[in-house]
C-alpha cells in the first residue's frame, strides 16, 4: 500500500517525459531511426539529458533501441504529426495552463471559482483569443478527440430530415464534417469565435464567426451544441440556449451532446474537477441538462447513446 502511494505521487513524470518529446518534435524526428548524436544535432538538444529522456521513453514502450539507433513504437507513432489519427496535440493539451490551473485545485475547492481565471485574470476562451499559438494548439487537441468521438454520429442520428444544420461552438468542425460527409445534400454551417473559424479550412461547409452569447445566425433548421454547455455555469449556459432558441425556426431541432454522468459507466468526477478549475463549471447528469435546456423553452424528445462517454439529447422548438 505504501509503495503504491509513493508510486502514485510521481506517476505524472511519465506523462511529462512524453509531453516533452512531443514539444521537442522528437517523435516526428524519428520517422527514420537515429542515433542519439543524430537526434541531438538535428533538434539542437543537450546530449546527456537527451540520453536520459530516450531511456525513460524506451522503458515505457514509447521507443525501441536497436543497433545503437532509436525508433518509434506503435504508441509513439500516434504522437507524430504525420499519423492520420495523431494524438500529439491531445497529449500536449494537459500540460501548460491546464496543469497550472490543476496545481491550484485547492483554490477552486475553497472558493467555488475557476483557478484558471484567478491565475490568468481572464476566462479560458478569452485567454485563447489573445494567444493565437495556444488557440491553434487547443483546437487541434479538441479536434483529435472530436474526430474519434463523432465518427458514428451521422449513423446514430438521422440528420437527413434537415435541409440545414449549424454546429454551434463547433471548434475545428469534427462533428459537422462527419454530418456533411454522410449527408452531402445538407447545407452545413460551422459557427465559432471569429479567430477560431479564421484559422481553419473546411470543405463545403460555410464558416460563420461570432459569439453565442450575442447572437447565433438564423440559417439552419437544426443546431448541434456539442461539449459547449459543460464549459459554462447555469446562467451563461442558459444565455447560449436562449440564443439557440432565437436562432431556430418553429419546429427546429437542438442536439445537445455531452458527457451525461448518469448514462455511462465511467466516473466523471475528475473530468468535472477539470471543468471546475478551468471554467468554473461541471459535468451534469442528463436530468440536469434536460432541466437546463427546457428552461430555455425547448421540449425534450429523446436521448441516444453516442459512445462510452457521450449522449445526444434531442430537443424541439415547438
Ligand atoms: C470544448 S470546445 C468544443 C468544441 C467542439 N464542439 C467539440 O465538441 O469538440 C468549446 C467550443 O466553444 C467555442 N466557444 C467558446 N466561447 C464561444 C463564444 N462566445 N461563441 C462561440 N463559440 C465559443 C470554443 O472556441 C470551442 O470551439
């Protein structure tokens, strides 16, 4: 038991070794196997410390060492830019400001306020707006999660009943891309903050920049609101929902996609703490989401399980 505890205290070191390798583009540089010297020269690194890092990566199955050369394993291939299912930015996301906020979790537990906001004097999305390099990295990370999470969305939800769909707070467009791919006849819109939509390319999808706290464009019969409400406490979430209501025509549909704690077998408490430190929000149950969305005059229709984490809650504007 004591050893288990002692090991747990430093478990994060493994993640930081891998995170450093991603930040240094070390896995990308190992597309072809290389010696320490070759790597140190190419990436301009301190050779002795590099040897220690490479050794830690080998011992944790992130690298192989044969004939004096280091090469990638299946795990580290997934952390290269080139891999079509790369998780490189997802890996890097949890260091930086996320980590700094987590180090101040006690502040959030004491005050009920976001540790991030206390440290950076800004909410997370305003902070990203002022730091374009971080904005890009965050959205690439979200996309790497979303690409996997929304893969089966168009098979499970019949979007073909709509002529037009808007993905509100859609980030780099993983959900709306999946919809457009399966239903090319649907007019698709991606709505997010101006700097977010400016920084991406989407095909056959119309990009619209704006804020869902101000107004959401009245262009579609259906709105997808995925992993948006969990970023906001009830009052702000209600404002987004009221703007969705105003944007939809009578008979319009709202798809809320969230991690509903009561619909899955995964414990969401750590994820909920992440929302508390970053955004002063929390993961909700399906009943809490339904109450919240119905408070903006929508009527709940049904729910569909999307994957082991997420549920689609379907609402109508009657
Ligand atoms: C957690 S991400 C979810 C992204 C995507 N829907 C997904 O499921 O991966 C929240 C999104 O809300 C967007 N967002 C934050 N504030 C916004 C605002 N005021 N107006 C529009 N979009 C906003 C962010 O830029 C981000 O893309």
